[in-house]
C-alpha cells in the first residue's frame, strides 16, 4: 500500500492477554519485511519529581523520566509497521497492546522497561546504550518538524496540516502510532529538506 495511505477498512488490532502469543507470532513475521516501526505509548503522566543536585538540566530530565517510568505502569503500547518506502503490509499493520491500568522522551523509557523487565539504569548514558541495542535508528517526528517551516503543534495538528486522516480514536496508542508513521513518511515525501536531517541522523 502506498506511503502515508491507509484504507479505513484496515483495523487496528487490539492485543490482550488472550491473544498475545498469536499476535506476537504475526509481528515476528511482518517485521522481517516491514522493519520501520512507529511507536506510541499511553501512560499515567508525571506524578513525582526528583530532588537533590543534578549535573545539568539534561541529567534532571532523565532522572525525572526514570523516577516516573520506574514508579508507574504503561497503559497502552501502539506499534505500526512499514517498509523503507512507507508502504504498509496488507491487512493489519498496527497493534495496540492493552495493559492493566494502574493509577499509581517517556515512550522509549517505557519500552526499555518492558523489553528488559527491569528498572531503568541510574545513568543516562547506560539508558541510551540499552536503547541503541533495541532501536539502532530512531527518528523523532517532533524534531524533524523543525525543518518544515509551516508545521507546528501536537500530533493531531501536524496530521491535519499534512491532510492525513486518523484511524481510530485520539490518545489511543495504536491510533497515535499509526498516525505518527503516516506523518513521518508524508513529511519525507513533501518536505525534501528533511532528507538532509535524516541522513545526518543515520551517520
């Protein structure tokens, strides 16, 4: 299917404990040919802030992330799969994993916590080392927007500006990850200056 286009007939697959193994089997097959993954998480938010002395504002932001990721539990995880051209597999291309709700940069923090089944490391450089093992190439749509003069706002606003149609409900991880993937490849198609940034990020 062409880049940045998804048929309304395609559904976002809801993943629960009952169908987890079956859907993971499908994902293992799809990722061999569709290795570009748009990801979104839904989490409770920021409930604690670290206290003490910090080496820099960057160190403070990481400790803020670490404290909240370690304390809280993810609500939803959305994964959308495309190939290097932004083309989607036929049928289902987005999986929305639903976790038990618990009231008591965060997307990747929660992903690392899920993948390692452990608390985040104390130091930021250790976190990025682990992150790089799982995700050797990362593109941040919010960062890439800087090369597009007229793009601004959150994900939905950017999608509206790019004339992209959302599938599913806003603030659902599956719908958001699908829209993120669509936005990335539409920006890549229409804003050629973004290619220079992408190439620099790959080096």
